[in-house]
């Protein structure tokens, strides 16, 4: 009986949050271990269905780094990174687009639809939703790695308004006609801002932003936008966390009220963050 009562109390606790986010867009950047572990994949799909049936509108932007690395090694290419960003030559771009817009995107869509949901996969090239520009650095040429030039959210709004869950791969089309691989974190933050999302959630493989990556007790539970900007220029962050924090800043500067970096290795992490009093990870508040 106590277990049943506890479950009921958890559901009751979620009511004010369901009311707060009802009919609102929540953008989720999906990546890391949550995309590799089969149990976490299923849990993620179930979380999206729960949100959708609770009247919340999830929009997913995904990465696919582990799958890209695996395929590159299979064909004899060694993955290369600079400041957390993948170096992408012409041959690598073909593999990246194949994995992101083909295999990974359609697997996420299939997992949701198999459970009775309605998901549609697209890349940033579809309907010109992500216009890209070549990313320039002072240290090296990253190849076909892009930055977001602009976001046209129209097709995403159409999909959401028709009751579907958009699943977006981070491939953009440049004004030069070339495709560009864009960091999924950066794409997600820009899409959250362009959609006027109520909340942006970034899944990662750590508990959140920590002063010491080896010590979970140093987790930063809450940051202001100004504090996040200051942290971006500090030595606290490792390479992989930089684009995640930058994506949060981009979302908040676009008037998204809150952004979160949470541990995607925790089952149902999205529901815990959105629909419980406790929450998890690092929360960053806008001005």
C-alpha cells in the first residue's frame, strides 16, 4: 500500500508542472550515453510520450558521436577533434550525414512510433530550417563544420502543431550550397531560441557543470546567465562541456526562461527535471 501511495504522491507532485508547461515547447538536446544504452533509449522514448500526452510539446535535436566514430573506424578513418568539435573533411561529411540523418535519426523516430507515438525525422536541410556558415577558427581548418547562420522554425512549428514530435539532426545547408556538420548542442540552443521554447534541456554524461569534473560534490546546482557567461571564459570547463554551456547561453539570450544541463545516464532524467520539485543537474536562469 505504501508503494502505491508513493506513486500517487509522485503523480500529484507533477500536476503544477504539467499545468505550467501545458501547450509549451520544450527543446531537448539528446546525446551521450543515453543514445547508446538500449534501456536508456527506451526510457527516453517513453519520457517523450509521457510529455506529449501530458500536453507538453517536446522538440528533439540529437547528436550521434559514438555511432559516427564507430562507422569511421570501420572504414579506416580516425576521428579528429579540436576544442570539442569534430574535424570533418569531404569524405567524413558523407559518413556523418549518413549516420545522423539516416541511421540515428530514424532509430529515434522508430523507437517513439513503436510505442504508439507520432514522430517525424528531419535534418536542418529540410525546408531550409538551418542555414549554416563555415566555422572559422584561428588554429585549424575544421573542414565542413558549420555554425548556425539562422534558423527558420516554420516547418518545426507545423510539425508540432499537427501533433507530431520533431526529431532533428544537426546538418545545415550553407549559402554556398554545401552541407555542414554543426555541433548538436549549438543547434539545439539556437532552435530553442527560435521556437520561443519554455525550457531547454541538454542531456550529457555527467551530473552537470562541476568545479572539479572528478568530484560530483562540486556540482553547480544553479547559475545566472551572467554567471554562465563568466564560467564560459574560465578554466573550469572541459572541451565537451563548452558547447553545452554555450548552447544554454544562446537559448537564454533568445528569451528561453531556463536552461538545464542534466545527466542523461539517469533513467527518466527529463521527467525528473521537468515534473518534480527536486530536479537534477545544473539549472541556468535567464535575466
